[in-house]
């Protein structure tokens, strides 16, 4: 198996299409969650907590938190898809085995899964953007530029999740990833408060985490400003896409082709 | 006349840690014929099937399809192969026809072709009236038929079937056999694994008996029986469970026999003498029958249980 085999073919889109087909059947509960959850967050944190906080970083707290919730929701949605849903397909339903009996290769399946995780992340992000814009918490001319950033963030969280899935023996294994990676990012990467309020060492740690860079790009774009250090943030997210993708590919090849 | 081999397996070797699962497996299948690989659990049947699909990297040997090495064909080779896996892996979230459509897309087939072929295959497998049903509405036999239909979506030249009828009732098995013979007549090359000897006898032009990663014997079903079992079979069962014929009287009459628990099995052309001797003895129950592939199989692979395999 050479590294060239890690590059996916267009067949990966058939994997995306399969997952989309299943999602469409569960559209109603899925959409209910996509719209319902952010609404609750915005009400509880934006209005509830925001009432005491007032302004943060020069904007109403609900505006500050809305963009943070968009970014963290991309992380949560893409991670969940890349962990629980992908593991179910691989392990319980043997969907990957069925796919590997066709011209699809491991890289096509992996790329399809990662892309689908990113698309799910985008769907949840768009739902939040729609809900938050009714509160006036999303605004400005650059909102549409957030879409490629959301997709790239989704790709990186999806790739990371598939590394864990490729190693997992059971669903319980995912708790480590949530407790050690997802939850810390949720709390320390600028979703709820600006990074500069953290002590220096914590700020440095936050700089190596992908969610920090997703927030750094999305918050300005969703609040009417242009982000700074764009190549840096995009570069980190790109690295977090490519490197985990290659690791996940290696692990899946070892797991599926025995 | 000997047809050219469509699938050739040459000296396949595969090792997992210290366990050698394939130790020089070698056979070839002429185009449009059916080869059955029979063997106990863990003999290397599924590993061989996986190797042909390119899912198991080999430690040695070569597989050629239609004259080309499968390792160089890669995904293009799989486009010409259909696979019926041992474990059903239909998509439980889709209906019967959606399963076929989705699978067709994995082969990058055009949509009109997929729709047309799906309808034909559902008809072929007697599933048309279930097209819009969810998978959960199908019985085990119907799911198997759908899995076979799915494996045919790309009109494969080679169909691999890993224990296609395990766990099915006789009606379902007979329907599947009928369809597999239809496919063979239409020119599809078939390779199936099974541990049902009657299945191999009914379907296969050639049977290979595999154990511990080696092909022990291969021939037509008839040829295997004739060369390994002389004539008929007589089973003498002692009703009280003690050793049948303890004085070994039968050994004067038959050349080949074996004892399995309460049963004495005699093989030979002329078993009349043995039968006449025991037929009126109330301690025995007897069964005379023609030799079958199962007799060959048990003689070659022994009667020990294989419970370590998967």
C-alpha cells in the first residue's frame, strides 16, 4: 500500500451520497436537533448569562456567543459523525466491508466519511446562523465567507474523529476523546470568552488546538469584520485536516485490509 | 476440451502472527464454471476469498484473473467481481431497492443502468414485490437473495460466494442453487465456499477440499468420491452405545472401515456379507447408502471438531 493510495477517487462522493441518503430519512428529528439545541443555548447563555455579562470584546454577549456556538457546533457535529456514526457503519453494520467489495478503496471511504462529517457540521452551523440572525446576533457582509471556513473546520474535526474511530474497539473508547479533547476545546478555545483572558500558558496551549483557529476566523466573519492572520489560521486547520487524514488512512488500512 | 482458466490462484501464502492460514493454496477455475472450496471452520476458505478481493495482502503467491495479475488491476479488478459475504451487510437504513441503487453507485454505474439492472435483479431473485420494503421486513433467506442480487449489480464476470446458504431453510437454499446454476449457464464464473457437501455436489464442476491452508484434493464431485471411497457405504449403529463389532468380524469382508463412537462405517463394493451378518442382530441399526462427498471430506479432514476457527 503506497501513499498514493491515500488520495481519494471521485468514488468518495458515492460514500457521501449514501450517508446523505440515510440522513434524509431522518431529516425531521435531525433538523429538530439542529435548530432546537442552538436556540436553547442562545436563550440560556445569550440572554440569561448575557444579562449579567453585558458586552464582551466590544459586542453584546449574545453576538459574541453566537459565533462561538457556530464554531463549537461544527466541532461537535463533525466529531459525533466521525466517531459514533462512522464506528457504527464500520463495526456494527459492516458497511465498510460491503463497500470494499466494490471498486471503492479505503481512502475513498475515509474521504467520503470526512467530507460527510464536514457537511453535517455545515448543516448544523447554517441552522445556528439562521436562528441567531433572528436575534440579530449574526450580521455583516462577510457571513457567506464563513461557509468555506466552516467546511474546512469540519474536515479537520472529521479527520481527527476518524483517527480515533480507526483505533476504537468499542464506543466506550470515545469518552477519552471527548473528555481529553472535545470538552477542553469547547471550554478553552474562545467559545465563551476571549482567549486573552486566559493566563499565558493556557493561551499557548489553546494556540495548538484547532477550535481556537475556527473561532478566530468565524467570530469576525459572523459579526461584520474581516479576520486577521487568515493564512495562519487556515494553515493550522489545513494541517489538522491533512495529517489526521493520513494517520486515519494508515490505521484503517491496517484494520480493514488484513 | 479444456477451457482457459478465468481465475488462477498460484501458491498463496498468508501468515497471521505465527499461524499460517494459507500454505500454498493453488487452483484454477475455467471461465463459466463453478468451483466449490469446502473445508472445516478455519481452513482458509474466507481468507482465500478475501485475498481474491484484494482485502488480504498475501505473503506469497499470485492471483490472476483473465490472465492479468489482480494486484496490478486493483480497484479495476473489483469492478468485474461480485461478492456475497459470509455475514450479511445490507444497509439497514435503506429499502430493498435503495440497497441496490446505493451499491450500484459504489461502482460508478450510470443511474439509468442502475435502475434497470436493479429491477431485473429483483425479478431474478423473486424479490420484486418487496422492492419498497425495509430490510427488517425480509426473512433470512430473502436477505441472502438480496445480498446475491446486490453482488450482481455490476454484472460481474466472477462471483465469489462465502457460505451463501449457511443458516437457511431448504426452500431458500434450493431457490438460491437454482439461481446460481442460471448464472453459471449465462457464463458467470463462480467460486463458492461451503461446508455443506450436498451444496458442493449439486453446484460445482470442481471441488477443492481445503484444510489448514492446503488444498488436500480436487476433482469433480464424482471423481473425488470414486477415488477416495470404494463403492457403497454401510453404517452400523450399536443401539446400546457400546463398541460395534468388537471382534472385528467385518474386517474379513471389507477393506476400508472406521469406527466413530457407536457407529461402524464400512466402505466397499460388496457389503452384502457384512449386512447379512448384522441384519438380524437386534443390537444394531443399519443404513446402506451411496458414498457422498461428505465421506470424502471426513476421511480427508478427520473427525475432530474445529471450534477455534471463525
